[in-house]
C-alpha cells in the first residue's frame, strides 16, 4: 500500500508533464491491485495527484478515454458515489467538468458490473448509416467486381461507384464511405495508393480560348479483346468535355468529324492544343537511307488545312512531351477507369452501343461532378465565364460549306478523255486534259469534285 507519510515528508513536488501522468497511473494501478478497500483507494488517488491539484501545475486536456484507464475512472466514480470524495475533487482527478462527471456516473450506475465501463463509443448517426436499398445495390456491384468481372475483377474504383450511386439514388455519396463499406463487408482489402502523375499546369482566361485535343488507344470494349480509339476535346478554362467519340480506327477524317461536331455545337475556338502526332502536324519521316513523306490523306494536309480555313490556331507540345497536355490526359484516365468497366458489365461489343454509355459519362462529368482543381462543376464554370464576358468563342458562319472543309481533300488531274481516276475507276467530269480539280471525300457517304472552290460534281457512294 502507498505510504502517505513518505510523500508528506517531501518539501516540494516537481511539476508533472502530461506524458508522465498516464505512466504514473499505470504503474500504481499494477503495483496496488490488492487495494480494494474504498478508504484506501481514496488515499491512494488523492495523494498521487496532490501535486497536480494543489499546485495547479497541470490541467487535464484531451478525451478522457485517451488519458485515463477505465479502472481508474471506476475507482474515482465509486469513491464519489459513496461520498468519500467531493464533487470538486472527483472532477479534478478526472480532468473533467461537473456535467461530464455526472454523465459518467450515470453511465457507470446503469452499466453491467461484470463488464468494464466504456468511456467512449461512436454513436451511429444518419451520416454513417447506409440505407438498406443502398446496401443491396453496393453488395450487388461489389460482388460483381469481386467475383464476376473479367478484365476488372478485383479492381475497385470507389469514386466511380459513388458517381453511379448518385445517379441512382439522387444524392451525393463520398467515395471513402463506399470504400469503408467495402472494407467492413470483406469485399476489398486496402492497397498502397498509386503515385500521382506530374503534369504541366496552366489555365486560359475563358471558354474557347484553347481546346485540348487528343486520342487514347485503349481496351475500351474488353469483351471483343481489341483496342479502340477515344477522340476527345476539352476546354482548358472550364474543364468541360466538348466532344468525345469512340471509334474502331483512328484517321484524319475521324478527328475532323470531332472538330466539326465541336464547332457546330459551341462555336469556333481561338486555338487547339495538340501533340506532334502525324495526324495533327506535317511530319517528314526520315531514316539512314530513306526520306519519305506521309501519305496525302494524313497530317497537316488535312487537319491543319481544315482548322486554318476557319481561322483556328494550333499550339503544339514540345517534342516527346505529350504529357504536357495534363488536363486531357487526366480526362483519359477518368474514362479509362469507368467506360471499360461498364462496357464489360453490360456486355457491349460495338462502338455505337459503347458511345451511348460514353455520352452518359460525359454528361455526368460536365453537369454534376465538381472538379477537384477548380472546385466547380465544369458546365457551371463555363456558363459563369460566358455571362461575365470571358468567352472567346466565335459564332460559326452558316454560309460555310462544312462538307467541303471537313472532308479528305485529294488533288487529281483530268486525263485526255476528260476523266479522273479515283477509287480504281474512271469518272467523267467534262473538263479538258490537265485541269487540276479537288476531290473532297466523305468516307462511305459521298465524294465531291471542286474546281476553284466551286462544286462541279457529286457522287453518293
């Protein structure tokens, strides 16, 4: 038993540091387990903390369950309840206020004597409760990823699941809440987080000042075991996706159609931000023994011609620096984590069906999802900037022949018999030998023949 006379003989007490309080309590608790008498318990507790209470050198801070063992709290409460120590002394010993003291006393009196006093528990609140219908939906989705998915088996994307839940139940979900549910339910086991990618950061002054444009070659339809291309343009200022097209094969024509769709919907931007892909820029291929030019239906001859004719500028990334287009690259990452999963889940095997799912994802991203960098919904940011007079888009001239601009241009010279050769056959156009004409091809639809920017022939394929 602790001898109070030895402590009384000391002239002064050294101030006790917070980290020493709990250690001192723990040591006395284990060395004096035989002390069960209420009176001796009172002496033990009071003298151990005499320096703290009398000299007021230390004020209890923090939650009680982190500072004191429950056995010690029970001893104090028992002594207080038996009127062996005062209300003030009990509150000072526990480092709490009067109201909290009576709360603990009431909980202790109502508790089971065979179980220790629980000083803290997380009360279930509406914030942490998951509705039964949400649980059923989550169980179905998580079970599919865990057991039924093919390419994406075991690959959880909780941000995407939160977005899907919002679409179904009409309220926002936090991805961490879904992650915790998956952990608690045993569907998911925590993995080290992926390293973030480093991108070049800049931002233009308003919508339409710069559209970032690129394509991504990826397994967008896992069911057919063949990769496809996603052609995408994104406004630099608002982060809004202005076009997203899924195609089997990448070509100049597909990129031209993406631009046509964009300007027909939103207007003409000031410039496009592109990489050095041959579709976007004229590239002279050369080797040790060979110097050759790209084919006439590719590169600058098509894409640059079309944009230049509309007064749209082109900004290129540095050589071997495609990652500089950080915003559009992150956009591809966003869709790569969502579209292939959905196309596999719904057993989609062609691009037209997958395009419907892609359109829905784009709609959600533009109209509902808050962007992490701007902290704004892209469409609202776009509309706000336009209303503030920051828009850089020019209206499209309705007199422009878009079929001519956004087709593949090929030059031909007429033969002696007034014909031209195209697609392996002769076509009679009625012009004299040596006349240069322009063939404007819309693949699988039609081709037109122009002379001095005037249409003289049109054939539907």
